[in-house]
């Protein structure tokens, strides 16, 4: 069995991590007396001396509020929690988070090393964090560097939550934080699965609009907002953070389902990375998921087909970063479908000629059936897309506006006098953008 250790950093990382562990604990029947099922729960859990299943997980934060609320549960190993003695957080400052991580890295690495030594055949790290604030971005960046240095032969993947690029933010320095974090994702992560808050809201809104067209929702929901979106042909943004965190946890759960349940393909983390990231310089993946049911508001009124799911997973509006472009590689994980349905769906999708692939490699459209038993058909798409370059360009444009004026730079200088880190990060991100832009060309592989 190839074990995976997850590391949750900051408020966002710990909140989505908590939802993830709740979800897969339910899938593996962890809290039930009779939890015998045909699965590979030891990939993410180990069994304590008392027989209880404990997540292979490390929780890290610089302020205690979120983590303390999680420790009320008996799920986590309390020895795997690091909280700063200062307890004040990182103040949405990447440099503060990075500096705090540097001071405490020996303690945190001891926790991670102990967890790794308790594994029989440890394969990979998964890091949950956001890029906008201080702890998830700064402390998360420090961890990416240290994990790659201390565990160079282990896979390192991230689930990175990006801020909404189309609207203003309360965190005015988020472009700085994001670019500084992106440099570490580019250099140290084997694969980064990216989700943006605004696109998550839109993707969830699309699910609601789909159901709205089929059946009226419960009266408790504000249908007038949906009707207004339909009338004006504008996106409906669903802004419940608890449901958005559940959607993120669903993406993580589905993307690891082939590692946790028996399948013939993609049963180890390395095979997923190799499929989605054919070159180390192309290591960013955008997920899509359908159907996502907000159970408080809907009763399912129709039968979802395998073809429905496969078609929607290729649509921009279901992607958790809204961008178009050519597909470098796509891995689709489907549940509750039969191989014949998948074969028919694959043929129909290809016949429609609606998918653009990069010209320098064999079309990379892969489908696997999850070994997990589910009531309804659903699917997760993991897509490495050239269009991520245009999304990154939005981020660098916002960064450049701040950097040109040296706006708010003093709050970073308090923790690091060397401002060259800004220019180095900007250059690294620019190189990544150009790499994805070049990957559109048939001559890319020969350059």
C-alpha cells in the first residue's frame, strides 16, 4: 500500500481539509462499527493501538481559531498539530507567513518526519492551502521548499485555492501573495490542482441553474435571484462558503478515489501526475465536477447520463478556473457507470469534435471508472489546459500595478529586506506563462 500524507496550512487549508476528512471518513465507513468494505483506507488512514482510524494528516496554522474548532473532534492525532505560540496569524502577509514558517520549520518537519516514518511505503504529500492570505501562501511556500529538499524522491502535489481575479478583494496585497506563492508551485510542486473562488461560485451556480430548469427548488431558496439570472442571461453566483468548501472537498475526494478504492488504472499517485503533467514545466491542472447537488435546495428530478457528465466536464463553465484553450491532457474519473456507457460516451464526445488538443502529442483524453460505489452518476475532470496562461496573466497584471508604485511594500520589508524576491517570483511566473503559450504550437516539443 502506498501511503499519502496530507498537510493543511492556514485557515482555508484547514477548513477544506476538515470537509475532506469528513467526506472520506464517511466513504470508508470510519465511524461505523462495521466498516468492512472493499477499499484501501490505509492510503490515507492508519489504525491506532485502540483500533481507531486516524488520518495521515498534519495541521498547521499561525492562529488557533479554526484548528481549535477541529480538535474538538476525536478524528485527528493532536500530536500532528502545529500552532504558533504568538497566535496572531500572518496578517495576510506572505512575508510574515514565510518568516514564521522559517522560525518553526524544525518543529514542523519533525512532525512530518515522524508521520512519514510511521508509513510502510510512503509515496506522496498533498498540500491544502490558499494563495491570497498570509499563512497558506507564506508558510505554505516555505513548506514546499522544505518538503522538496527533505523528501526529494517523494511526489508533492497541492490543492491551491486562488482568489477571485474579476472582483476587488479585502486583501489588497493578494497579487503579491499569489505571485510569490506561484513561484514555489512552479519550482517545487509536481502537480498543482488550482481552484478560484469566483469560478467555484459560478460552477456551483451552473449546477443550480441546471436544476432550476428541470424542477422548481424548495421555497426556502431565493428563487427570484435565479429567475433574474435566467432573464438577463447572466451567471448566477452561489456564495455559501460552507457549500463551496464542500465542493472543494468533493474535488479532492474524487481526485483521490482511484487511490482509495480498487481500480485497474491510476491506483498510485505517480501515474496520475505522469498522465496530467507530461513535462515538469506544465504542472498546473484545472478541475471540473458535475453534478454537484446542493441537497438543501433540490430534489433530483431526472436521470443523469454518462454522456451528460462527460460532455459537461469539457465545458468551460464547469471548470473551477474559467478558461479556454487546448487540452494538454485530461483525466476523467467517473462513478456509477458501466464500461459500455463510457465507451459510447467517449465515441460521441470525439465525434462532436468539440475538444481541441495540443498538436505536438497524441490526444490525451483519459477515462477511468472509480471503484467507489455511489447512488448517482457523477464525474470529475482534471484538465491541463494551455488557457491557464491567460488566467495567470490577469494575476501578473494586478501584481504589476502594485509593484510599479511599490504599493504596500513596506509591510513585506519588515520581514525581509531583500525585495529581489518579488522580481525573481515575477520572472518565474512570466516564464511559466510563456511556456503554456508556446505549448499551443506544433513546434513546441522541438523548441
